[in-house]
């Protein structure tokens, strides 16, 4: 029978995986969303479909091909093992990489929509005031799309916490390394330990509901603020470059 300590260890692994995955998703997803939002090519639809593929692709399909790629017999797996000295398959790094790929659309899509709705008016005005590309992005785009960044972060984190198929396929069930809450729940059900299964299920259900409620609350709050924030944000950019 699984112990209470094992579930706590699974919780720790889950939170660690979700935090690392969400951080990587924001680093990768933000420029990807910006690129897609400003892309004029006819191939934009294809790239959007590739990003959105995990939304409809069975997790076991993605997990199967990642498992093949991560094996020591494949080139990615060989390169990883040569560089780090450790096997990639059935490791914490493997479940993080799989989680990044599987949760990518939950971060990219909210940011892309926000960037597309922002328009070019304020960015062009900021450019006329002397603001460079990085300055325009962090001084104009980020403040005006703060609600979407919060949404993307929360959705990416919550989706990673609930992952099962991909993690099980490429990470297995190694306590302290790849055994996360969703796998611990499956183990409890397999062992007919329904009391612990109820505890984990209820905990995941309540935490997901609270997180989504928090996202919608902040989204509405920042959405109302941002409707009158654009002129103030542009004024800050103007003052910054006038004073410099």
C-alpha cells in the first residue's frame, strides 16, 4: 500500500515539474506568440496548427514518439547522454521536456490573441518617440497584456499539474524523480485504495477550480484597467525618452 509520505513526495515532484515547465514555457512561448501574432506569411496557419496539435493529439501518441527520441539508441538521446552523462528517458528532464511540448498551446494561444488585439498604433507611436524594439515590448506590450500573461501562466501551470499520459510514457513511475500526483492517483485506484484516491482527486479538483477562478477574477480586473491604461503607458514612454 502506498504511504502518505509517497503522496507528499509525488506532490513535491509535481509542483517542481510544473514550476520549471511554466518558466520554460514563458521563455519560449512569449517570443513564439509574438512571432505568430506578427506573421504575415500564408504558412501562418500551418505553424498555428503545429503549436495547437497537443490540444487534439492523444497524450500517448506524443509520449510514444518522445520515448523513441529520448532512448539511448536515438540521436537526441545519445547527445543528451554524451553531454550530461545521464539517460534522458525516464528522468525528470524528460518529463519536463514532454510537459513543455504538451502544454505549449495553453501558453502561446492566450498571448498570441492578446498581441494580435493590441494593434500597432501605440507601438508605432512609441517608435516615433525613440523607443527601441525591446523597450516597446517591455514598456508597451507587457503592461497592456498583463492579464493574458497571468492567464497563460496559470493555464500552463494547471495543465502541467494534471498531465498523465505523456509523463507516464516517458518518465515511468519513479518515486522522487518522475512519479507525479496523477500517477500516484492511478496507483491508488489500481490498488483499490479509494480513500487516498478520493483525497488526491478532491485536492486536484478544488485546486484547479480555485486557480481558474483566480485567473478569471484577475483577467476581469486587469481587462477593465487596461481599457484606460494605453495613453498612460505611452505617456510614460514619452517622458522616459524626453528626459533621457
